[in-house]
C-alpha cells in the first residue's frame, strides 16, 4: 500500500485526502520517499465577457493528459467551481469539456465534493453566533456576511429587525467569504482555528470584537472536517486531478488551496495549477499572494490561454493578451501562449502563428482542445517540456525526466518581485499591483468619493486588534472582464479607481474594491 492510501478515503464517486495529515507525516519522517514537483501555472487572457471563460480548465486537463502521454508524471490542481454561478450560469461548468473533461464533471460543477456546503454552513454559523452576541450585548454591529452558493440580488444588503432597531447585514457568494480564504491559506486545522478566532465578528461601541472572544472554535472546525480535504478525481483519459477550494479570482483569492498544491507536489513531478479568470486576477494572486506572502512555489513555467476572438477581433482590446504574456516573461517565468480554438477556426492557425511571431512570443500552442484533447497538444510541447526540465536523449525522444529542482528565474529582477510587501502602505501596494498587473501607472490610480473614509475606518478596525493594515496581503476585487476603468481607452488614458477597503483579519488579507466589482453576481440566462 502506498503511503498516501493511508490518508485517503472514499467520498461518493471521488476520494478525499487528508492532506494536513499526509504532509505532517512527511515533515516528521524525512526519510519517507516523496517527490518535489514543479508548479506550472495555467492562466488566461482577460475575457471579452465576464461569463465566458477562455478555457483554462479545458487546457489544464488537456495539458496533463499530453504530458503523461510523453511519459511525465503530471497532475492538475483545480478550483472547486461555484455551483450557483459557474454551473448554473452561461459557462456551463468548470470541469473542462469534450475530450478534455473530468470523468465525473457533474460532481465538481454542482459542489458535491462537499467543501462549498461545509464552508457555507460554517460561515453562516459564525454569523448566527454574531447575531446572538447582538442579543447579549457583546457587540452592536455585525461585520461578517452570511454566504450562499445561490445568489440573490435582494440579499446583497439586508437589515434584521431586532425590535430595538435594525442591524445591517449582507450576503455574499460562498467562494468570496473570509472562511474560504482561511481554508485556502491554512496548513493545519490548528491554523484554521487560530485564524477563525481572529475573524472580526463586529464592533462594540466602535471597538472590534473577534469570534475568539466568545465562541468555542471546535463548533466551526468540526463542520470543516471533510471540507479541508482535497478531492481526488481523474480526467476521462485517467490522469489524476485534485480539486479543492477557489474560485473567482476577481472577487477573492481565486486559487486552489495551498495545501492541495503542496500535497500534489509531494506526489507528482509536474503540478499544473489553475488560477482564476485571467493573468490580471488569478495569476496576479498566485504570484503576489500565494507565492510572495504565503510561501507557495514560484512557477517553473506558465501557459496563458486565449480564444482567437478575444485576442484579435477587437482592436481596442488587443493590447491585453500581449501584456499578460510579456509581463509573466518579465518575471522570469517561461510563458507559452495557447490559443484554444472553437469549431471552424482551424483555418486561422497559420495567421495566428504569424501574429504571435510579430509579438515576439514563444512558439504558440494552438488547438481545438474540446474536440481533440491532449492529442492536440502532445506534439507541440517540446519547447514547453524543455523549459520545465532537462530532456533525456534516449531512444524514445518523447520520454523526459523532469528534475526535482525548480527552474531559476532568468531575470535577476524577478527576485525583487518575490519580496514580501508586508509593511508597504496599502495604497502604494495597490498602485504597485495596478502598474504591474494592469499597466496603469501610480499617477493614474484614482480615489472614488468615500474611498479615503473607507480606508480610515478599515485602518482603525485593524489597529483595534493590534494589527497594521499594511501587513495584510492585498486582494484586488475587480471586474473579471476588464483590467482598468476602460480597457478600450488609449494607453496613456487608462485609469484604475479605488472604491472601498475591507479587512479580513482571520485570513490575513485586505480586500480593495476597484473599477466594477460585485461579490454577489447573478447567473446568466442563456
């Protein structure tokens, strides 16, 4: 029996892995065989429409199938989709499609791995405790929102009648909540308990009150017993896949749990990590939050997915895809453009390659991955495989040995981008993100009326529990379909407007809303 089997249980048609226990065992048994897999980041162009993805999951599944066909022990770590938007919305799910699909996509799309429901229940129980604390006079305001997997416009802002006056509350989607962020970032159940205890329930006479001051934390951690365990499933071609936490990098972290990626790296040579929405959102947060602030592995390479229509059909938005590719390259990450073709676009391949060459891209990877799956990618991956490891010039040229050691950054400046931003002023940090991830310089970052008051109130809240707001990791909350206030504006006219600030002290992050953003978006009727 493999060691990992001792930490694996059946959960319906998928398996659940006690990643906390497995990695703790490896930590305490240094002689136990393990791997040190390299992380490959799959991200995407900024989509033309917020409801339509570019095909990250489809690409991720096709990519690991193709790598395994070449003899590489590859796996993927996907985000758990949000049922109310992803599966019930116009995207039609987040489990790939066609020949690049999971074996049981309905389980993933509809949240039947259990973590979304458990996190929803746990966060809502926290709010119930906060409401009871109102009754007992422990607090007089509630700051933590209720959550739901099924969105409702009427619940974005609500007020609860206590008989002595209304108490404002609100509801957000489950994946946007602080408890989801805590599970994404934590490495043990003890850490989760500590972080939950640091969550601010509300205020009393203007002073913050944390949950650790009035509830028994086992009531919350008990609900999360299975939710903290990554689900293991597979592609229709039998490649292993792990699914845990996420999604929606435009309004939250948008990345799978750090523990699921670390576990996968201990089991496989190459771990493809899917980051939410585009390079301006999911990739930005993997690099700037997961890697820089929480010690996740820096990618050995990246793939930026686009549709041919997104990349080329709107001249005013054509700058976005090259910006993403070249930005990741500038960080020392070998970055490969990938065009995910729709039916009827095969005749565009030569033209797409010419356009890529004119933009000084690496040789693009192009294919209809829904129709052809990994078979479309395998013959195109020589340069990609060369970037992530050393090839073994054997009789079988398609078989490679990927080394354990991660690739070094080619650009010395890349190391500077990995330095922690803790202690940097919040506004300066956001301006850094705007410049690096969206191409908007600091002097064109604007403040919406009310932003400065929101920042002052957030700063005071943090000070009230002995935390500096500047020590929190910045989560940019933004529109998924735009990088700036107006992406079609001329280069020297693009701006980013800051709207409000919301600290999540248990998660150790601070959300800054900019441009257009909603934490309770509605599904599309299609």
